[in-house]
């Protein structure tokens, strides 16, 4: 059982329950969201429950900022491709509609993620020109680093 907030419950459920259905489909687990107690019950094998919990946490993280996945805990359950920052809007589509269309057509759960760990060295700022002033970090939701588009697919 996961205790979640009201806002997270809405995000995990998704429009007409579609996000919860996608998580269940790609993880192989059964999910029941109890809105009155704000708990999420995840049933299935240990592996399926672990995948479902990971995907639920990714969905909830999207609500407040970028999803971060630690390479050290990679379960080899996600297929990820690097997307240049200037192409993220194109790949996402208007209001996320293109990604949702791909999810529907191919039975996946897709999200953008930043990776930390052994592969972080391949994430370099878009401009590496040196200046006399130290570089300023980007605003919290403006990503100048390449992003990875991750997809979980039903096994």
C-alpha cells in the first residue's frame, strides 16, 4: 500500500482512469486506488509490484517537476532514447497529445526523464563555450540538457 496525496491520486488515476490502466498494463500488476483513504494498493508478483511502484513514482514526480531515474537502480525495464532539448516540444506534441497517442497505439507508458549515475557524463549542456562568468543554472523547468524519452512496454 502506498499513501498518496489527493493531487497525486488525480495524477495516478489520469483522465477517465487511463494512467492507472497504463501503469497496470505495462507493469503486470493490479492497482486499486482508494480515494477516500488516499491509498494505492498494488498486487502481483514481486517484480510486477516493483515495476508498478516505480512507474507510479515517475507519474507522481511529473506533477512537481522533472522525473529523475538513477542508473544504479536500472531494472532494464525501460527503453529510453535521448531527445535534444530543442525537439522535446515536437516529440511531446500540443498538450502532450502526441505522446498520449503513441501510448494508446503501442500500449506503452511514456515520460521524459533525467538520468543520474553512471551515464550522467554523456549529458552535457547545449552550449559549452567558456565565459568569464561562471555558468548559471537553468530555471527549474527549463531543460538545456538532452532529455531521455522513456517507454515501459507490457512484457
